[in-house]
C-alpha cells in the first residue's frame, strides 16, 4: 500500500501530480538536521487532493491538499492497513479517522497552521519558541488536540510551505532552509537574575517588540535594555584603545571572581543532586548565593557595577521596538517581556553575564571587542542613511480610520510589520510567493476563519495565497507579521 519516496521522487512531486480526489500514501526518510549526527527518521505520509472547500473550477491546485504525517511504526502501518482506501478512494472522513488513530492533526495546506510553542529554560528565565528547530526543542503544529513538529512538515514539503526560498532544499537530503525564528523572551522579574547575556552577533539579525513591563520591578512601566557602551564612560579615556583596554580589564577582574563563585556553587549543585549545567529557579540561585562568604558577595557587586559602568542602559516602554544591528552588544533586562523575530542561526559572542553561563565554558569578550565598533547605532539598511535602532518612529505605509500598517524592520533576509485593526476591520495579507509568520499581541485576530488570540501564532504556508485578516475583538487588535524579503523569496 505504501511507496518509499527516493530523492528523485520527492513527496511534493507526487502531490503535484494528484488530480481531484486523488491520494498518495508513502514513506520517506527525514534527515534530522537539528540533531547531532543528523540521524534518519522514517515518516509515513497520507495526502488527499480535496476540493470540497474550494471553488469547483479550481482544478488540480496544490492549495487543496490535506495530509497526515506520523513517525513510521508497525502500529502506524496497522492503523493504515485497517482502512479501506484501495477501492473507492480516500475521503476527508477517512483521513480524519486515520489522524485520530495516529494521534496527529490533519494538515490543510490551504489555511494557516497553528503553532504550539515549546518553552526553553534559561538562567535568566525562559524563551518560548514558536518556530524553533534545534536539539534543545522543536516547535509544533497543532489542531488543539494533537501536534507534530513543524520541522517535519517543512522538511518533507519545503516548497509548499516555504516557497521559492526553499527551492532544491529538503529535510530529505539534509539541506534544510528554516523559517525565521519567532519567539518570546520572558526574563524573570528579578534584578540581576533576570538580566540576559550581554552579547553580540555577527550574522544573526534580530528585532524585539516590547509586549509587557513587570510593574513590580518597574513601577513606572519603563524597563531597560543594556545596549552598547556609555558615551560618558568613553569620554573619560583619551582614546578608543584606552577605553577598550580599561573595559577588558574590568571584565577580566569580574570574570575571575565569577569563576570562583561558580565553582563554589557547582559544589552546592552536586550536593543538592542538580546537574552542573541545569537551569534552576532564581529562588534556588539566591539560596546558594546566601551560602557564599559575605565579603565574596560584596566584591561581586562591586566588580559587576564597575564592569557595567562602561555600558549604556536604555529605557524601554510597552510597544517599543529594538532593531539590533550586527556587532552591537545588548542585554534585555529583567521583567521586560518581548516578542523577537530573528535569523534562524545560532551564533553569539558573550561579553559578560552575572551568572554562570550554562551553554559554554568561556566568555568571548576579547574577540567581541576586536570585532565591534564603538558606535552602537549602525545603519541597518545598506544604501540608506543611518538611523537610531532603538525607539525610533516606525514608517507607516497605510494609515486609515480602520487600519494602520507600520514597518517594524527590513533586514537583508526578512522583514516585520505591525498591523493595528480597529473593531470589525479587515486587511488582506498578500501571499507574494512567500510564507508568513503572524502573531497576535493584542485582541483576537481571524485569519481566514482561524482565530488567533494574545501571544498565539500561525505559520501561513506559501500555498495559502492571499489571507484575509479580521479583528474579532471589541477593541483594537494588534498583530506582528514576518515574511522573507522579496529579493530572497
């Protein structure tokens, strides 16, 4: 009943040839590029060209495909063998029954795919990944009851989901093109313990939109981000090289003390039966901190204050946008929750951190200082005049009584827009031959009938074409939309 799909006979080739009511059943080997060693995973796929929800004259259009995907097993094969699909064909009801037996969702490539995020613990709080594809976690696609990894779908059906950006790339051969990473940064509302790494990136482009300020730690509703270096501190040194040397000396002094403290706390971790690189709560970290000698604690505070005195703290309020240029050191501060869109690459250089770094043994301060310019506000868009990357007014490309569309950022590889809809208002999201990521940050949004509430997100496959957005809330609805830049689409 099943066929094995080879590299010369990809699933998308099979599905593109399906006529109305046609179906395909096949097995294929997924190269799990997100795991060490890239082990193979055999998947079982059933697809149906269903046009019941589409115009009668639509023809053999890939947008009408419904499919179910599961990891191949003898139990999965038995459930498939128990269905009578060899005679009269495969119906939507039969496909739904198979999905229930396999405990997976029915995927409809004609509509948005609801994303189920995965929480990744961090020393400073947590990241919530909506499109993450790493050993540390896989984001999912869900129907509200059952879920499968988004990585499986994109790997097997890259052109249907991602469009031309993924041409000749597939998880079946290990050459995967991933979507932009959409996530939430959720720092603890604890000074120091909720402060992120002070780091910079050489390749990864990222933009933050502030969605919450914890008023228990920021009573005025104004949080902060550590962003670049202090002009006042630079002015105390006769040259840039003298400033860099002084900063490196301050970081080095703190780093040596940090290693001593981390070594002492590692003994407490072992004593308490916790892994040396296991993330723990701020409460637990405070308990261990109180066991340290008071003079060591006082010295840590003094050296940390001296080190941080070289850097700049910038204010952040609800709705603010931070476009982080390459090579700009930055560290979101405690109690400031943001939505982040970023290039899907994992690379960073850590200049400093006020806790133990769990993912690497050393800091990258000296190397980072060699790379970075002293000017933290850089030109984000080649060919345009430099503009501030923090809290600058957004460009509006549509502004009416019902709809406001703002350009949050345009990087080389992706762009982000913010759409504000008044009650009942509608707006058409053009497909443009590219996929979209849509997250609601206020109100209730409908995407072609799929409701998306606060901090819910969907992946809109390129096969959807244009999608209608409508505000279902009594007040304004605000959504963030990310797409690849047109030149790469």
